C-alpha cells in the first residue's frame, strides 16, 4: 500500500474527505463550512495518527519525545502546508 494513503483506512479520515468533497462541489451556502470542517478533521486525524503510529507497530508505550523523534520531515512539511491552506 502507498504509505501516504494509509490514513484513509480510518473511517474518520474518509468522512473528512467526503466533507471536503461536498464542500468543494456543494451548494454555495454551506460549502465553506463543510470544507473547513473536513480539513480540520483531516489535519487533527493526521496529527493523532503520527503521534501513535509507532505504538501500533512496535508495541511500545506512548512517549511524546519518541513521537517527535520518529516523525519524518515529510510530516512536518505536510502539516505546515495544510495549516497554510486553512
């Protein structure tokens, strides 16, 4: 599986993508609200997933410093770009 799409295995992320889709192609009255809600949910889900991914793979207890040190630079770049587009 492509590693960038692994977050889409989560039903919350799929629902956020659907909200963004309806926000982009929906009616003008609610399109901004839907796309903003979907974007915020997707960013929050990505942050949670990146903090806990090594717990799921290595079966270690959660440690915030491990989460920061194990995160790849692509996560930080993607996070900054996502916040810029909000």
